[in-house]
């Protein structure tokens, strides 16, 4: 499948070329500290983010159960690029730029829908087949300049039921290595045999990097009372000697639960070793299987399974939560009974879409097998709380008086995200 | 009448002068193809459009029945220029910049209204006479610097009841030649003896050039089921040998109707010859009298007259539809029983006002002589459909992956519009 | 107390440095005339206004009764700078930049509220004491880079119960001289012993300079029927010989009332001499005690006191209206029975907040001592009328056809404001 969108020449900014402008911003960053304010509101850097980060990396946009049947499509706006995903009748999934080869109209106009054998642009009825080839044009025949025209393809990769796209001509090649490592972790949760129980779009009035930073640490989790019920409050390296008596008791309890859980994971043949490749490569990712608190079954208020139908071939509900994170735009929680996917897409320098999707076993019925409110409650509340936090951060970092402060130890993944981000821009701009 | 607004010096853009910037964009256009995406969203080009296209050409803003009485005024925003039209007591129509010579306040603040003998600025009560001369200033006398101040005039021309304005100091001189040619076509429809049955403002989230392009071809008319009832689907050069049997039958039917109609037009002494001067001159225009389908009387769902009172001295309703188009901003349908005028004004690079006005004979009464819904239905529906089409085009051409495609034969007027647009910018910038 | 926000380097604009750009605009101004249109809509000049005018001068933001108790806070956005005022338990008032020293989040998020002994950032629970010192960080101890961090302070000055802030490192030093002169005028009105009867925020779709200009002249007051009941229509120098018979009678009446009033002011030991230092210094100000029309007691529809409890130790209600104006953002009316404060803050080049606050004696009870509608009516109506005027001015001056007109004699304070504005920009940019 050939290349996608040609990249625009970076425009000069106030006489300063984009490359130099981004270089100066990156130079102003101090390692181990929060990012300077311009990283969250500079319009030129945002344009670079769209083009060089979102335009050149693998992005998670949907999971397979969002397009269950042949003919199902979904449309997306990746920055200024309208694209669509299409499930073909043979079960394969393809993606194209959603712009007619005639006068550019968006061909598929709904967020999701079903098409027949061909795609027809609603403006002048130019007709494309499933492979994107122009095969007709209203009543008239194709003229010479129309011959051979086809919708511009977008690269697609699948990983255990998760669908990723990449707009670049030459997408990062390390996706397959990630997929090979992650497949054994993810496949047992059987995403292709799930269905969507709920999908919620939330728009945060904040830069996408604040959304990602927020996801990369639990230093702020005291502000999430619902989430805190199922999570143990121990992340990163713990120094037992510095814990209070109460904390030490909790830590012992955590250690015991973790030993039990690991024994169970081993019995079930589930991998659980931490993989942390968050920087030093284009497709930064990380996975970790966390033991859960309380009953230890799921991310619910009572820490028990939300759905009585476990995923795939699971028989034991106490599998903890497999966390998976792929830079730049997605994270996932894989539980025994359900999966939650999160995809972020930047809408403007200070505006970000967060799409949360809850997947349950394809046979699970609402009311009988699960209660929708119980299934979704924790992340509905936690997302809402996070939206307020990142929006207040956006307002604060907009101040010329803001000066980046030191990160703490438990924010190590925030630092890794910063490193990855800097590496990727420097690589793209040859800085 | 002296000159209007001084033109601003084109500001340099990112170090590139506007002139060079526009030149590079024009050079990137490929003849016979759709326009590159930047033509529809580049902010600098949009500024050039406002200044060099809308600021220097004749614009249709109203027809005479919109200001029937002495003292009637209407206000308009031509890009950043607030102006107003005023019917004087002697029946003449004048236009001024709607900005007080004191501290700039808009003097007339409603979309339409009636003024007394003088115009009074509501801020500090500076008073102007009908000729725009400052004649008073609240309670105090005019000081020396106030003497001789007058509202800045805007050029006005009338053509058979249609009112055009031009903001330029030296308006294009070819208006009168167009008027001389068009007067015999338009005058029989007696616009000055009509009244406004309905006026609807529609805002399209699209560049004004997409609005005009949409109007310049009927290649997309299959998407207009209501409009298609009265229009024959034959535009431009038709090659009979390439038609299907069904199409050929329809074409024969069209040819017969056209022969009949032309005979009727000749009997009625109505000119009907195509005039196509869409480019090669500042005031690009085109007229064509189309035969209508079905009963052939009017652009209605049943193709019969909407109003029982025909316009002017018409006695035969089967006069077809006289189409008239004036670049850059207007088109018209003149029927035996009513006239529909369309004026577009750009509001932003991606936002355009389309004002549609239905005129009926001054004596026609709603309910008795016409049904308002029947009169307006086709263009209400068609405008709504077109708004969706151009808005989806705007979203599609915003993609960096959009690549202009080839125009088809029936889009010849789109190509002529492109040529005119390029010519006018090159002339204005001496490119 | 140490310095506040570092000022940003002026960015170059389209290759033209900000300094040169502002210099060219200032050069284009003609003394004795309205300001050129760019002064009200140029984005670069607006950025300069925020940084050099609002970022470097004393701004009135609140009066003491808005923060009556220890722990009371109020938040403000001064252009891009979120700040807050805090009343400490010892009664002092401090101001800080409202951005956490960790990752920049706004610490106080409501427009007004109450805090405990410490300030806690809601994101990661960094804790600051009342002096702004970082004293804790969730459960963990402060690491070395956190030691010594403190919220960045903002300068605060109080004048007879009015609270001013300044974001600059080195605030203008002439505040104290103004305070020394103004204290005898203002202190008798006892603002610290008032309470807020009403506060209304109005957003005007206009540049802040149009808001200030509007306040600086009563040439337009014929458009304020409610306000005109209490104000005599004589401002600036009056030439009796040019008055009509009717005007002369009114002027005699005004002179008589004024003689009476001055005698009363002298008896009450109240200063009333005009002080006019509107330019030639950073903190431009002006005060004038105006005699009121009718009963002469207050700015109400019936010109009688709105509140039966007079302020401070006043026993005579007929004290006229002490007008006080401080550049760039505030004006005040001090009456015997109430005080009205007005603070403007620019929100965008064409959008300005006007906050009006009515203060009555702390013991006055609504319903018993005053009727809220009667107290607020004049300025509610007048503000609404002014909003329309400045919004129509903003629309008019946006026209490239707008040409600044001559100011009249009674607009002398508008001219003084222009002079001050030009002086301050030239001083800041060394032009």
C-alpha cells in the first residue's frame, strides 16, 4: 500500500523557520522539570505536534468491535486530516483519506455508518470501490485525467483487536516488534470477541500533552476517590524505611496481594512482566499488570467484576489490570471482565478529545450480565476529575509568570514522555 | 461623487510580501483542475480576497423594492467595511461608509430601518444631511476642523432594479457596458414594481469560492431532487451519440421544449441569446434563458407559476428562467411570476453569508395570489442541500492530503470563475 | 517583597519588531483627533497593551469589603496572568500569581472563596503557607529542588480601602504621592467600613480604550436619560456668551447650586479642589467633586440618597459626587450614602470586562435602609447604554474607511488619556 499525505513544508514563523523555533523551545526545557508554558500553547509548536507527532506516529483510533461487519465505517479527524476506517467484506480493515479526488469533499460524512459495495461522494457522485479506486463518475464516463485516480490510503495495523493508523509515508517500523511483544499479553483478553458497551467523548480545554502527563502518574490520585478503591497507592520504587507505620502495613498488604496475584497469573499462563520502552524509539509503549485492591477483580467501586461473562477463556476473575500505554495518544486497561480503551486526539493547542470505550464480552447482555452504570462509573468520574485538573493546569501554565517546577520521583513516566517527545521532534526536524 | 475607502498597503506575511504570497498560490493552480486547498483557507489570501476582489468590484447588495420609500436604509458589512444604502426622498439611492467622521461609531445600527431628513450618530449626535454633509454636532457649533467633513461615499449603480455598490476609488468601468447589454433582458421583469415576499439569510461554514463554484455547475444537481423537477439536465455541449437510449429520449424532449420556448420568447419580444463574459473583464457576467421542464412556467415543485400575478406586462407564464450571474457575488433567476436574487458576502475564510430574496409583483397578496411556501420551497431546500455540500467540501479541502482533481466538461463555468479570479488578483497586484 | 513576573521579550511581528511596530502606530496618531482604528484592533498593539500598560501599572481590582475576613480570597485574570488576592488573618492583604510552582496549575479556582491556614494545590497537593512558601507536598517530603520555592508575589497597595495591584518587578513609584493627595478626599467615605450591596460584571465587545474614552467625557450624556437627572450638563470650560437663553438659565442654576455646595463641603471639612494629573506620570489620576442636580444628594433617579445610613461620620447627605479616576483601568463615584467602583480588564483586543460594585455602609440592610433597585438603577442603565455605544464604535473603527475625526472641547480628558497612553508606551519601549 503506497504512501499517504505529503508533509507540508514547515512555514517560517515571524521570520524564524519552524525548525529553529522548535529547536529553541526544546533547548529551553530542563530535564527533571515540568515543560515550559509555550509547550502547551504555542501555535507553531502545536502545528509541529500535528505534523510531526500525530502525522508520523502510530495512533490508536478504534478497536475491532467498533466495526463489526463488512461495510462498517468510522470517520476521524487527525488534526486537519479527515480519514476513515472501513471494514471490508473479507473482514480486513482499511483506511483512506476522506477527501474526494475530484474537488475534495468529505466522502463519508457521519461519525460512523455502513456503506454498500462502493463509496459514492455525495457531491458529484464519483464512485470508488473498496480498494479506493475511482470506478465511475455520475452518468458520464471517466475522462483521461480521472483514470487511475484512487483514494489516498492511510496505513493500518492491528494488534490483538486494537486498530492503529499512521498518516506518514513511511510509518515507524518498530510497531511490529511492539506487537510481537504485546500479543501474548493482550490476546487472552479477546478484544475481537467483545462488543462496545459504551463510548463517551470528552473534550478537555487543555493541550494534549497535559492530558498525557495526567495519565502518566498517580501522584495526583488522591483526587480520584472512586479510582483509589481498586488501586494500591504504590508506584515506582518504594523505600520501605521511609514509610510510616500505617503506610508500612498497607505496603505489606499490597506485597501479599501481589504475591498471590503473580501465582495466579503464572497458573493462568498470563505474562505480567513489566515492559517499559517509553522512549528511545518511535513507538514508545509500556505495559504492566497491576494487582487490584479489595476483591481484586476489576476497576469498579466494589472491586468485583462488572460483567459476569469473563473475556475470552478466562475462568478466574482475579487477574488484576493489565495497563498498556502507546505514545502519543492511547492507553488501555485490560481486565478479566472488560477492557477500557482511551484515545486522545488534539483539536487545538488548548483543546483535546478523550474518547473512552468500554468493551465487554460479545455475549454479555446489559441488565442480565452487567450493570452499565457500575461498569462505567469509575472512569466517568475519574475522567471528569482529570478534565478539571488539566484545564486548571492549562490556565496556570498560560501565565507568563509560570516557571516549570521539579518533578517528583513518582512522576518518572512524565519525564519519560517528555524525553520521547523531545526525541521525536529532534528526529523529525534533524535537530 | 468622489472616492471611497483608501486601500490598505498589503502587509508582509511571515516576511513574504502579500504580493509574492498570492503570486505563489496562483502559480500553484493547475488549469482544468479544482483549486488548491489554500485557496479556501489561507488567511492572507482571504484578506486579499476582501481587499482586491470584494473591495474593488461591483457587488450586488439589494434590489430596489428592499428600499421602497424615501428615508429607507439598509446596512451591510462588506468584509471589514460597514456601509449603508439610503433611498432619498427624490427616489435616488446613495451609499455611504457607515462610520461617523468624529470617533467612528456606526451611525445606522439596524439591518434596515427608516431615517428622517438627517442622519444622527447616536454617540455624540453629530448630524449629517442626505448628501452626507456634517451639518451639526449636538448643541455646539461646528469647529474649524469639522467644517467640510462628510460621510465617505460608496459608488452605487442600478441595473433594472438591482442595486450594486463598489468600494473602490475607481470602480470598474465596464459595468455600464454590461448594463446596456442586460437591460433588455431584465427590464421586462419589472423589478422596481415588485415587493419582497421573503428574504432568508443562510450562513455556510465554507469559503465564498466554494459557494460560487457550487452555483456554477449543475453536475451536482442529482443531489437536488426539488430543483431537478423544473430543470432539464442538459448543460454545456451535449454529444448526442454518447447518450443512452433513455437519455436520448429526454434530450429530444428537451430540444422540442426549447424550440417551442424560443418561439414564444420571440413572440414576446424577449431576448434569450446566451451572453457569456465570465472572464477577461472586471465585471464578469453571464446570462442564459433556460427552458423549464414540466409545465415550464416556474421554478416550483409543480413547475407552474407560484404567483397568479405575472411580473410587468407579461401575459404568458411560460417564459422559462432567465439566469443572470455577476462576479464575484451574485446570481439571479428571473421568471415570469417572480424573481429570486442571491447575494453572497464573505464573513471569514471559512464562513459565507448567502442572502436569498424572493420578489413578486407589488400587487400580489400572500394567500390570495401566491402561497409563500410554494414560492420559496425549491430554493429553501436547494440552498440547504448546497450548504451541506460546500461545508463538506470545506472540511475535505482543509486536509493536507487533498489534491485538486480534474474538472469535468460540465464544470466549464467553474473553470471560467477560476480564470476570472486569477486574472483579477494578478491585475490588482500587477503579477 | 520581591519582584513578580518576568516580562516577555517583545516578539517580532511579520519581521517588524514590536517596538518599531508600536512606534509607527504612535507616530500615526494626530493630536486633538480620535485614535486611528488600529489602536482598537491590532493584535500586536493589544499584546503591548497587556504587557506594557496592564502589566506595568497599578490596577484597581477590588475594595477591602470584598475580602472582609481572614482567609477570604479573590481570583483575577490580568490578561494572561492569573493572580489572587488573599486577606490574611492579621488583616493584611497579599497577592500572588495563581500558578503552582510544581506544574503550574491554578491553585485557587473559584472567583472568590475562603481558604484555611494554608493553600493547597488541588492537582498534587503541594501546600503553601500564607506567605506563599512551599511547606509540603502530599505525603512525601520536600526534595532538594523544592526547597525554598514560593508563590511569586504580586505588589499590592491600599488607598482608603481601595486595593491596587501591580505585576511589574518595579512598580511605578508615584502611587504613594497620589495616595497622599487622595487620602483626605476618600477617607471620609470610609470604604473599609462598607459592604458590597451588589457587583455586576458586564462584558463589552470593544477594546478597553473605547471603554475608557467613553468614561472620559460627558459629551455623549444626552444618551443617558437616567444619569442626566443627577448631573448638571456643564463640563470643562464654559463660555457663557455662547449659551442660549435657556442654557444660560440652567447655567445660573448650576452656579448657584455649586456655590451652596462648596460652602457645605467647606463646613464639613471635605476637600473638593480639582486635581488633574492625567498625564505626565505613570499613575495618571484625576479627582473632582461635582455638585449634583435636583435634591443634590445622590446618583439616583430622584437625586435623593439611596441609603438612609450615610457613610462614615457624614451627617449631611448633600455632598455631591466625588469623582476619582486612575489610569489605566478604574473610576469611582464617592457619594455621601454609597460608593460605586468601576474596574475594567481587557479580555481580548475587542472584548473588555467592566465590573461595577456598589458599596453601602456596613450596617445598612437591604429593604430597611435601602432599596437595591433604586441604589443600582442609574449605573445599570448607563452601563448598558455605554456598552451599546462602545460596541458600535468598535464596529465602526474596524472599517478601513474610518478616519479619526476632531475631538471637541468637552472631550479634553479623552485627549489627556491619549497623551498618557502614548507617553507610557514610549517610555516602556524607549521610543
